[in-house]
C-alpha cells in the first residue's frame, strides 16, 4: 500500500513538472491564434487592431527593415497546436510606426509549429545527446535559414534583416549568429530558452549535455552582439543560468522585472496580464517573466529595441 502511495506521489510530481514545460497560456485563446506566416499590417490606432498579410509589394528595398519573428515552442520534439497568439504582438506592433534611419520597419511572423523531429519524443523525458535522425529544432533552424535567404533573394539588404524571437525561437536565433553572420544584421532575443523548465534539468542529463554544448558554441561566436531580454525569476533559462553569455562585452542585456511581494509582475505601474486588459476579455496575471512579452507591459521596452536597431544600422 505504501509503495502504491509513493508511486502516485512521484507520478503527480512528474505531471506538474511536465505542465511547466508549456507556456502559461490562459484558456480559451483559440480565436486569438495565429497559424500562418505573414507581415503584420496595422489597421487602426488600437494596439489589437492588426492583420497578417502574406506579401507586400515593396518599391525600394533599401528603405525597408524586416524583423523576422520566431515564436517559442511548447513541445520538445513534436509539433505544436498553434504558432502564436495575437497578444504576443500587442506591444511589438508599436514598432511599425517608427522609421529608424528613415527606414520602414516590417514585422514578419515565421511559423514553425507544424515541424517535428524524426523520433517525436514525449515532452519532459530525456533524449540522447546525439539525436537519432533530424530533430524538431534542427528543422526549425533550417526553416529560419531558408526564410532569410528568401528575403535576400527578394531584394532585402542583409544589413536590414534582424532575427527577433522569444523562448526557443530566440535561442535558435542566437545559435545561428555565426552560420548566418553575412545574411542578417543581428538578433533581438526575448527570454531565450530551449531545454524546458529548470525543475526538469536534473532528470535530463543528456539534454543538459547538449544544452552545455550549445551554450559553449554561442559564447564563442565571433562578433556576437545581440540584444537579450531575460529575467532573474524566469522558470527556464534566467540571468544566473546564462550569466557567462550575458557578461560578454558585446552583448546588450536588459533584465526583465521581478514579481512583487504578492507574486504579481509590474512594469512601472502597469500590471502584467494576458490579453492586455481588452474590454470584455477575462484577465489573467502573467505568472512567469518568461511570458511578459505577451503582455502590454512590454511596451516599455520598445524604445530599447529601437535604440538597438538604430545603432546597428549603417
């Protein structure tokens, strides 16, 4: 009887840990999903009033900046239910109204949610250090490379192309800095992380060895000069786990806020919630700084992104 009770407790703890892998997304967001590639087009003054369009006919590519946005991934090696949700862009959409160095900013969503690895490993379990076949994340990186080349072939200058990502998308963008150094300008990485919550790390020694190898690779990239946003209380990678990377002189680092004594995240005097206080939509507090960019709170950091882009442009 005691053995059965012990097994039930272990199983409960494992399920809780698995649930932490997935972003803390509020329920009933299916109508807000974004599931296709495209450029963001602002339709009005409200931050939530935008659509995705498949293509834009540009007249002068030298006057166009493109931020290729790379969303995170909820599953380790399997496909995801959706690419992103609208609230992920309620702050980023503000970038479209600015013209750094007299150039237009274009924000492009690159979806990779339908990709999966050859083995389709279950979430939360360890994987071999050397993946048997092609992993989901190798396919994600290939997707990024192909899109960058596609935009250059269309006429975009590599100096006007930036990779901008969240979570695993941000991690891949950092990793590709060396291989694609001649094809894009730099990276804006928001809460880069690709190996699950820290509560699972001890249970995944092979993946942790892979993680250490990738961090070592990233730390030794020549001319590594991204803009990185990350919080100390992030449940995945945080300022402590990536401390060596953040101390590189050429890295631009901005720390995301900590929660207050009530466990609530604020930016200045703004409470950070999902859905950004849209009328008629139930509010959910952001419970992990990993996801602050899904809140309107992230508007505070738009100026930091613009400053970075201005400095990086010729």
